[in-house]
């Protein structure tokens, strides 16, 4: 017990959870995020199968913003997961919310693919199911990134490194956004994780250094 109390105290030193949560509010949040995940999963699959008709005003708008391709990008889902996690009141709440969101999204997308599109993308979905299984642990760690401590800074650096690797084409002599949307997504992630100008500058510099290091030729 003393060991667990010590661990809890150290974690609270990174970022302290809020204590005003009730079981009913946690259950309600879980249901809401699962439902949102289901709706987005169905919506994303529907967009995949939608033939854009520029003569229909709302379809023309969807085509202009290219929403179907945006929702097919991994970084946008990673951005949503970061937002869900860091704005939770505790790491356990973050883990629950992110897991239920991705569980709802994956199951709804998978079933919609079978019922709407008429095919079963099992291989592709197994990747997402694997990510969903890991998502509670990743969300709990991500939650601590919103703190003002050194461990939070390290967590932010790793998160932004992953986002940077997804959103930019990076080499030792070049650095270019894959698309305008990717750049906006990355900026959104940095804004969500923002604690102070100093912390953001350090985490961005660290993320860039890591991105460049892992692009160096070996051997």
C-alpha cells in the first residue's frame, strides 16, 4: 500500500486529477463518447461511399473541404484522441473516454463497411482494433502531458514528434507539410497541449530533433 501511495503521489506531482467526479457523471461521459464514436464511424464510411455531385450545394461544400479524405487521415483521429484525453479530469477518465470513443468508431465503421459498402475490411480494421486496445494506456499517459512538470514536457515532446512524423515530410535537408490540413492538425495538437510558451518551444524543438534524428541514414 505504501508503494502504491508513493506512486500516486509522484503521479499527482506531474498533474493532479480533479476529485469532483461522480460515478453517474463518468458513466454518462462514457456513453456520450461511445455514441459520438459510433456517429463518426458511420459518417466516415458514408463519406467513403458518397459520389460527390457538385450540383448539390451541400455535396459541393463537402467536396471543397475534402472532408472524406480528411477523415481518412490518421492524424485527425490522433488529434481527436489527444483532445479527448487531455481535457478529461483524470487519467482513468481519459483512458475510459478514448477507449469507448474508438471502440464505437471502429465497430460502427466496420459494420457500415459490411452493410453499406458490401465488403469486410478485416485486415485494415485489425490495425484499428489493435490501436483501440492500446488507446486507454496511451490516453492515460497523454493526460499527463497537460501538466507543467518535466515529465509532462517529455510526454508532449513524444506526442508532437509522432504528430510531426504523420503530418510532415521530413528529411535531413527538407521539411514540408504533407497538406494544408496536416499542418492545421499539427498546429491544433500543439495548441491543445499548450501550457506555456517555454514548454511549447522546448517540446517543439525536441520533437523536431527526434524527427530529424530518425531520418538520418544509418550505416
